[in-house]
C-alpha cells in the first residue's frame, strides 16, 4: 500500500522514472494523488504537468508509453520511483537536446548494463562450483561455473529459466527441476556453466504462474493459461543472458537445451554451438501433457 500525504507536500510529489533493465533515468517530474491512482490502476505511468495544470501521460503525442513494472516510495515517503518498460519507438526526453540523452549506437553489452558481483566458491551436493551474480533491474541472475570453467574452450552451457515450484519444492507439474539437476551433475563432471535465469514462469512472475496453474487445474494447457491471463505464450527476454555470456567471454558452447528459441538466441550472439545436448528427463503422470504441449506447440525437441 502506497501511503503518501499529498496535502502535506502541496499536492505534488517528485517522481522519477527509471527504465527496467538499463536503469536509465528517463523522466523526472511530479505526481499528484490522481496521477498516482491512475498509474497504480492502469499500470501505465502518468505525471502531473505543472505548465498545463493537468495529468500528462508520457508519450501522448509520440506513441510511446511507460508500462509500470514496479512502484517504490523512499523511506521518507516523499519521492516516488517508477520502474518502467517503454512501449513504442520514440522516447520523450531522451533526444539529443535532453540531459538524459544516451547514444544507442553502443554495443549491446553497454546498452544493457548489469550490476555484477565478484566470483566466489560454492560447494554443493553436486560438487564444487564458482558463482557470479548479476543484477538486472528487479531481477538477479546467477552464473554457476565448474572449477575449471575458464580453461575450457567449448564449455557445456545450460540457460535454465527459474522455476521456484520445481527447482525448490520438486513440483511434478513440469520437468524443470529434473533438467536443472541433470545440468548441474553434468557440468560438475565434465565442466561448464549453468546460467540461472531469474524469469519465473516464462517471465510472468510467481503470482501469475500460480494463477496459470489454477487455470490448468480447470483444463487449460500451459499456453492457453498464459494467453487467458493476457500474456504471450512465452514472455522471456534473454538480453541479460547475452550480457552474461559476453562477460564470461564465451565464443563456443555445447548447449544443453531442447528449446529452439534458446538455440537461435545463442547463434544470434555470434556464439558457435558446436553441439546440442538434449535435456531429456523422466516423465510422470502430472507433467506428461505439459511436455507434450512444449513439443507439439512450442517446437521443443523432445
């Protein structure tokens, strides 16, 4: 619950819009109570225009809007921070005359910066690994590397999409936990990398994933459930993975995947896939339909 005393602050509260992923400040303005209410209700950023004395939605004339990912208030409840995703081709207040101007001719790794940790040792039941974390807006990803990773010319690599229900509590509704287990065992034995990609539920988040589960209980399949909730069948964005692969200076991989989208993404980065290693695990009565949908409707090689 966002509790701000607008009366105390003469009706206007400073608002900062920060772009999800890049962390670039795109807008510094104000919100009144009505603008904040509209922002929370519509999930689109609205601002109060002092000059026009009305609520102004960023990009009204440019066709560019700001989709709200998260709303935060500082500890004194006197500044609003909006984490936003831009929708459209033209961004207001980022032109050459703006103090927020950035050149978009830079390489992708600079256009999409991540906050990075150092590299630490991590002993596990699979073996001893090295780990490095990356912060991407509100999401944090993990590179899990074998001890000899940096000596390998063609490491085994798996891009593993987060699945809290499977990876943590062993859900039988999917094959995620089994695939993670298989990949960690393999890189511990043969050397390589698992990127733990924190985009839960194909990037619809945990709440929506459980809502999708409820629809699946009523007979929807995994794709139908996502579409019914207003999402695409797969909302994942792999840009952070690309930055991680480049940061770790990977040029050749043996890719562990069944997903043609991941293959295409890695190839688009200019990374050579010398071998595709299937990630096939045991099925059960609870995930049989799920796996069949991935094969028949999403093109997974199962």
